[in-house]
C-alpha cells in the first residue's frame, strides 16, 4: 500500500473558555477551519465546546501522520489537569489566546 506523496498536516490543539477554567483537546487536519467552527457553534450547539464556550486557542502541535496525531490527542486527554497546564505553559507561558497567530 502506498502513501500519497506530499505533506499532510494534522494538529492536536487545546482550547479554553474566556476565563480559562475549561480545557478541550482536539485533533484536526485544518486548524483554521476547525477554529472557525468552534467560534461559530450554531450548528453544533450541543457540542462540548459550544456548551462550555471553548473557542480560545492556547496550544497546538503539528504532525504529518494522522495516526501519530490521534495517538497524541488520546495521550494528552488522559492526563491530569496539572500536567496539561504545564504543557500549555511551556508553549504559551502567559496563556494568551493564539487564534490570530495561525
């Protein structure tokens, strides 16, 4: 079986709400588009991110292999909040919203 030539992009990302009390970890192949949907949740009003108003990007990792990205998302989701906070702080010490940085 052949893999398609070219670079594929996958992102594991962490969103929060305005007061930074809730974290959401996700994976996508188009971070800009996914952020748009998180910021405009009308069609997905029952989704976790809509319910908890998580649309502020704090963190992301880039991958070229979907399986590795999915495994990383699952790994981070299992972590305690303390460890997730350290991961974010290492990447984004001031916990600034990064939506306009991608």
